[in-house]
């Protein structure tokens, strides 16, 4: 069908979210994803713990997908076979990345991703990653599924063009893949324990700074110098680490409605 003025639509188009969540070890990223609507997990490493979640199990008592092909086959099944899952969770993205490198190298008849030379292999790997992201988009558009990609974090030096470089938390991914999934996602959420710094007076005009926390787990939704984050839903900058808090925080903009116009008064027979 040709595109014409008859195809114009108006209003907010609501789709399930595409989320990347990363954070420090043991903070509860997998548990957070388990609270999403009817999730199905694609484990790329041993990360289920004691959670009784539904997952693909390609080998008996082995819930880990161990190659790019197995992940691709799982996504194909979710797209083509009947099911009632509401969320697909890839756990973890950084465990999947070596599968991506192996697949890319084999496709181009190389031994390793480094054999391309000059970092070119990582560019080819991003091309293959985009194919996977397109399949995830298809699950969202055709099967109305939310998408959650989980990653560990690492501390990296960030070269800020507006100031001196500094350390920050970031996705534990090659910088090209990190940039790609950041652009693709609706939300990049950083999970951490809430803490604050107190300063102890040691005397002789000296202070010692130390971090203090009580184990409260939070999600950060907006970028700060110390971590990568973003969201397209108007979320508060900081929310509790729970899917319900994430869902409740999403602000759905409404289309302004025109103000009702006064109707002309109908004259009665007496007024006539």
C-alpha cells in the first residue's frame, strides 16, 4: 500500500518497553526481571540461582544457551510458535557477547574476532548484533512482548569532551556494542545499593571519607557523571529496584483535547 495523507495518525503509540538493566554484582537484576509480565528467560550463563522462572533448557538440567545459534533459535521459537509469554529476558548480554564474536569470526572464516585486524571485527560483530536486535523488535511489534537485556557492569574511564576524564560505571561490553544497545533501548537503567559518604574527623584538620549504606537497592534512570543511564518514559531519576515501581513510574503523555465550545441557545416559542 502506498503512503498517503490517509495514513496519518495522531496520539501516543504505546508499546512494551525495551530495557537494558545493568549494575553491581548481586544487586538483584535477574530478580527484577523476574517481576516483569510472564517472563521467559534466555540464560547465557548460570544466573538463575533460586528463582523458579521459566527458561529455555536445550539440554536436560542445563538452562544455559551456549552459542549465538541457540539464542537465535530461541528467539525464532518465540516469534513463530504459539505462547503467552509477555517478556523476553536475555541474561546476560555480556555473557552473550563472546558468542557474538565467535559467530562473527566463523561467518567470515576467521579464527577469532581479533583476526580481522585494526578492530574491524568488532564492527562486523555489531552488524550481527543488529540482526538480533531486529528479532527482538519483531517480538515487541508482532507478539507484544517487553524486552529486557541484563548486563554486569565495570568501571571505565570516561573521556568527557566538556571536562577532565573521570571513572564511571558502564556496561561490561565492547564500547561499540554498548553504544548500539544504548541507542536501541528505551531505557538503560543502573542498579546499585543506595549509599552516602560520611566524613570522620581524625584530628589535626584531617578527615576520612567512607561510604555508608543500609542495603537499600535502587534503580537510576538518568545519566550522571558516575554511570550511564537514560529513559524515554519520564521516569523519576531514582526509583526502588522493583518492576512494579518501574511500571508505576512510567508517565504516559496524553494528547490535549480541544476545549468544549459553548452551544448556541435554542429559542423557545415564548422567546420567539
